[in-house]
C-alpha cells in the first residue's frame, strides 16, 4: 500500500472534501440487501431474532449496554407531528413551564429531567387493551426514563427509534409524552448481522400503566430514571449580585465560567494574552511560513485557548449534569445538532473557528468585556489571611475586581511562576507524555471497518486503544485521535518543540494520527528538582532535545515503528502531514527509558488490536509533552478558592482540574456557580464518574 501524498506544506489546510458518491452507493446497497428480507436483523422492537423467546416476548439480555449512560440532548428527527405542548410535573424544583422549544420534537422535559424516582411509581393495571387504557392528557403526571440498548442499522433513520422504543416497552406511540435521543454509539464489531449503532433514548411517560415489557426492561437495567440535566442559572444571594469578576483566559474553562457569571448578572471582564480569532489565524499562518513563533499569540494562546487548533473532541471522563447545557450552547452557536448525543462528539477545527465568534457575541450581548493581547502581570491583594484580590495588574493597566477566575491553560508557564511568587500554592502532579503516531487513514479504516459497504458508509475510522501493563510497569494509551487529520507544532517558546493533532469536520486528509502517551509522576522527574515546577523543567528538557534532534527549525524527528522497536534509525524520506516535515531521528533514545518501555509494549499490543498498527506505515513523530499539565493550583474542595485566598478561583487544565475541552468547560462553569452562590452543593448535582481515558 503506497503512502498518501504529503500535506506538510499546505496551510491554511485546504483538502478537498471526500465525494459522497461512495457513501450514497453504500447506503443503496445496504438498503437493497435489507429490503424484503424476512431474516432482517432488526424488527420493530430493535431486537435481533436471537433475543426472542418462544412466547414472542424479547428475552432479557444480561450483557452490559454499549451505550453510555450520561445525560444527553438533541431531538431525534420524527416523521409525524409532535403532541401538543404540556408542562412538566413532579419533582422538579423549578416552577412549571412550557418545555417544548422551537425546532424540538418531544415534550415534558423539565430541567431535572424526571418527575420522581422509579421506585416511587405507583403500580397501575398493565393488562388493559384498546379503549380500556387510560388516556394521557396534559394534566397527567409524567416521569422521564432512560431506555438503553436499542439497535439501529447504519442505513436506518433515527426516527425509527421512537417506534422501536414503544415496541420494546409494549406501549403505543400515543402514550409517549416526549422523546429524545440521549446517546448514539457505533458497535463496530464485524459479527453476523454487520455493524450497527447502539442507542439510548429518553422517554416521557404518563404516570399510568406499566406493561410487562416495561417491567422486564426495568429488571434488566436497560430502563432507569433519566439522569439529571443541569442548568447555568442559579439563585444568587442579594449580597453577591452584580459582582465584578475578571476571568483570566478565554479557553473552554474561562469562556464557560464567563457565560455562567454573565447569565446570572455578574459584570464580567475576560482578558487573554493572545489575540482574538480574526487576528490569531494570520499569526499562526505567519509562524508556519517563517518558523518564528509568537510567544503571545500562537496555537496555544488566543481566543478559544489551545483547543481552537485541536479537533474539538467533546467527550470526557466525568459525567456531569452541566454537560448538556454546555453542548446545547455550542449547538446554538453552530455546532452539529447531533453533538449532545453523539458518543464520540467532535466539532472539527474548521467549525470551531465559526462557533467561537458567535459564542463571544453572545457574551458581549450580556455585557461581557473582552480585552485581547492583555497578559496578567500580578494580583493586587489586601493582607490576610485569607488574602483578598482587589485588582489585577495587566500589561495595559489595573482592573479592579471583586473576584478573579484563573483559567490560564496548560502552557502558561511564565504566569504560573509569577503567581507562585505572589503566594499562590502549586503542587506537582502526574501528567501524560509520549509521541504522535501517524498512519494512512485507509489502513485505520480498513482495520476497523473492513472493506464492505458499511465501511464506505461510515467514512474515516477512529480508534481508542489502551495497554495495561503488569505491576510496576507503565501502561500507555491513545489520546486525541484525529481521523483524517494533521500533526501541528503547538509551541509558544522559541527553541522548544511539541506536537499536537487536529482535524477538520470533513476528516478529508489521507492521514490519521493520535498521541500514544504514558503517565509520569513526581518520582519519575525528581532529578529535575524538588519544587512544584520540576515537571515543567522535565517537559522543557524533552522539548528542547526533540527540537535540536529535528535540526533546530521545527522539523520533527521521526522514526518508523519497526525501526523504533528494533532500535535503529529510519532510512529514506518520511512522508507525514506534520506542518514542517520530518527527518529521521532516534526517538527510542530521545524518550526517557520509562516512556520507551511503555511505548514499545503498547505498539506491539495495539498491532494485535488493529492490523498494521506497528507496521512500516506507522510513523512516530515527537514529542507530545502537553497532553495535560504538570502542576495543580491547590484549592479548597468546598469553596473552590485558591489556598490562602478568599476570592481567587483556579479552574481548568492550567489549574490541574481538567483534561480536555469538556472537562475544562464543566470545571469553569461549576466554579462560577460556586462563586455566585458560595454554595458548594451545586458542584455535586448530577456528577457521575465514568470510565474512559479520552
């Protein structure tokens, strides 16, 4: 298989979108294969033939549902008219209100997402037929449930799920008071019957009859009370209304902290050391042309933070009730409507550049002021304890304030040092480090989806791989996988090299890349010092070594996977999507021994999971040193204020409390709610830990 052409010289990145002819042909092929077949895998209940008992009722499956259980949003497209608008009833703490919104089909969802726990539902006759069934009216109390494990063919419309859910529970369509998609994930196992989507849906049901199908689903665990849905709005005490808040940083943590504050009446000023997006883009292009980084406006600093030049992944390791309103806000600003329920939600770099200005405009309409190219220099405080911040000193003067939200991002090393000098307490923490690996996208798609019609319909494939090692040995995992993507240089300091991945919403590049990282703790980099910034010194040391190994011009050292495993330098030219190109280098010698062992073990294991992963078409490009931050600002678990301060709120990745766009946005929004209410209980509402690495 020949390597795809290099796109390293292309910036701004303009790769033609993949033709949809192949997907249309695949869809017609699947549809014609399923049409008229008496052995179709899917029937009206969403059960395969093997799930039916002799009595005709679906057997309970004890297998764990592939669909996630987090709160989701977005409405499935339905082919029939929606029922009339009704009010939510039951256990919501909010007053009754119309909950049907423009463009949404499905009713009855209050902000708490349900009317009461399942265990409190009264038993009703469940064997009534036809006219004997109780009518569902606007005055009937309702409960909201999450039904998981519904299967959907690749060529089936999402509207089929409504009928399928009713059949699974033994209900009629008219008995549903509301319906929406909650989660949609791909089951890519190529077994009999082919690949399919596994979905969860939220249903609003009248507090009436409970069928045998309903009871079976409840016993099996596939039916449960719908998770709580959060809200940005909080009840602000009179003495905390209209506070002046300075938010330092416009990344996801800072921007959603500002949004929560502004919507609840605070007077917000957002400062960022980088430029607004309209000026940030040209400066990034200038770096790629001249190879001279701008220390203030680059792929790490500026509007949107480092995530602006990533691929916009929006899934996290923690389920939180605020994820839904955050995703809904992004949809309102131009993100895909499927974002709230897509299990592998992804916006794309190109869409992010359209969404961020709209999000900024919404904040400006709420009275928020933005000060670009304004760097935090110092905090102006009153003596404590605890110390109180009364103003922030910036490169353009002082800004008086009542509170400060620190959302500096994971690369503001100079700002961390200045804050530490002023008494902000930092501590070292474990962080992830490794390299980027790149393959032809065709290899990844073939390994995941095969060659059939399904592969053509699904488009470029992604992966999420984990290698767990034995006791005392480091494991490794893939992170920030970018199908149809590009490797970029995420740097803000001259003489250092760090890679990252990005992809557009079209995934039209011929390359696929991901970080393969392992975890380094304070004991692993103790040789670089005993203070909280030893990890920063460790990062810089590696970034400098890789920069010099690449020739000192941001060309990256690279090594084919078989050569890495054999301990030899790669020969010949190395095709890559990396912006500045690659040259042969000994990555196996540049990485610390712990990282080399973990990476070698993982590559061999991943080759068993995905054919060709460790083959000659796999290329390692380094170094990936900023997947997460190496420090944490110590903060109070209850008030979320920095240790020793009364009104300083560290949030997001730069503070050490997040590891991605969504987790940073949630941390910023939650901390803003605590700031407004001084009530830490808002942080515990609807938080549900979840497994997963990225």
